[in-house]
């Protein structure tokens, strides 16, 4: 899936930016339908990942979630891997990207979601390879959700702030400025702490253990 995603993006970049597909900003769309199509494509990708996770792991909600974030993280990391191999992009660690379009445009340095993806892969692997069941504590769950929400703000803030001032014309002429690292870093550690809390509720899996949580 990562190779497929990277291939589609490379085709799009060569179509939108024929002079230099390595330069993503200012943004370019060929028609008003392009953002809608991209939204649908990315939403379909999420649906596929959720479906595979639910089919692969049904022991309990935590392990199903671990399967999903493992798949999501692996997909994201290898997506950037294939972009680098096939296109030579990203050119540096802090290069900005259009990260996602669900529910609206996410912007930021590519390394920021890649770090979250790495966290997901490490945690998901530990959960799925263990012979124990893990459950989130309430405070751990809330810590993860708050961290994820704060991280989401850092990705949505650039586009929303520009849109509110100048609308679509301003967004289409936007060039990356300052990323809210001051909020992203604590949000990342909050997510890590929230995920890590699940290890404190471990119990051995039995053959007939069908606990839903």
C-alpha cells in the first residue's frame, strides 16, 4: 500500500509541478474537484487499514487498535521511504508536506507524522507479539486522546489560520513558516505515555479469553 500511495503521489506531483516535482509549495490543483478526490482516496485508505486490522486481530479492542496503528505507522513510514527512493524527496528532515486531507488540510514537516508513525509501530509490535492482553487505564486513555488532539492542532493550525485570513487564494499561495514544535513535542510524549500505560494492565492471554476490552 505504501508503494502504491507513493506512486500515485509521484504521478500527481509530476502533473501538478511539471517544472520541479520536488517543490510542493505554493500548492497547485488542476481543478476544484482535486481536493475532493484526494479526500475520498485518503478516506478509502483509512477504511482499508481499519478493515484489515479488524480482520487480523479480534482478541480485544486494545489489540485491534494496536493492529490498526501498526499498519498505519508502517504505511506512513514506507510511504516516505518510497518517495525518497523513487523521487528523491524529502530533501531534508524538516521539509514540509501536505500530510493529510481528512477532515481538512494537514500541513507540517514530514518528520513529525513519521515520528508518530514510528511510535505506533513500536507500540503496536510490542502489543501484538506479546502473549498477554493489554488494556488502557482511564488516565492513560485520556492522556493519549489529549496528546493526539494537541498533535492534530499543530497539523491543522497552518492551513486554518491562513484560510481564516485570506480564504482559498491565500492558502494556494501559502509557503511554510513556523511549525508549532512547542505544542507538538509535549503532545508526542503525551501519546507515548498514554500508549505506555497499557503495559501496566497486562494479564496473560488464555485460550478461551474473549475479553472485549
